C-alpha cells in the first residue's frame, strides 16, 4: 500500500495518474482471476501465484502468462485424465466375465496404479472367472447329460416292461381263445362253472 500511495503522490501529470489507475484495475482483475483459478490447489501450490500479487509492480503481463500456462497445463492434464479413464473403461468393458462392480473397483484403483497395471490385474481376474464359469458350465452339462441318460434308460426299461407284459397278455388271450375252440364245452368262467353234456356219437 505504501508503494501505491507513494506512486500516486509522486505522479506529476494526469497521464501518470491514469497509468497508475489502470495498473491498479488490472491488478484487481488479475487477483480475482488468479484466486478463482487456484482455489482448489493446496495452499503451498497457490503461493507462487498469489505472492505479492497486488504489489505496486508492472508485472501484469508476466503474471497473466504464468496463470495462462498453469490453466493450459491443468486443462491438458484433465483432458488426458479423461481420455485415459475412457480408454481404461472401454478396455474393461471388453472383459466380459467381469461384473459392473468389478469394473468400478478397477477404475477406482487409478489413483494408486497405472492403467497398464490395472488392466493386467483385471485380465487375470477375468481369466479366473472365465475358467470358473467354464468349469461350472461343463459340470452342469455333464449332470444334465447324466440325468437325460438316466431318464431315457428308465423310459426304455418301462417301455420294454410294458411291451413284455402286453406280449404275455396277448399270448394268454390267444391261448385261451384257441383252447375254447378245441373244447366242446367251452372255457369255464372264473366265477361260474359251466356244466357240459356229452353226447355220444
């Protein structure tokens, strides 16, 4: 503040006063822009941008460039982060044996591991799940085949038994019919005997 006051006091012309006023306005605008830009940084990282920010010194152009460089690097880093995240997400989607919870877990590891390491672990996990799923599918297929074979064998055995019983029944019926034709008095009923009269010839 003292330097600003001294500068104003030492101004000899209106032009000098206007230059000081313009510098002050530029400094205020730069300060607002700087504080808004670096507000999310830790205090120690903000310091190089905020130190002596409003001091009486014609360094607006230099500080503006410094801030613009920071913004450019920040935006480039953010863009790269988004691209890396999208790339990893797409690669995880290709691992079809992983669940959505698995993919979320691996995406959450990006703060402590590179995409390459995360993808390597995810592929190993996907391979384990794939083998386990295949083993389960094979076991289910085997159990189903065995059940079908057993059911078919039982059905065949039942059909054979029914055919045998029918053949035996048909045989007995045929025998009874033939016997009835051969005997003059017919075949006795199971419940009522039939008396036959023999006629001598």
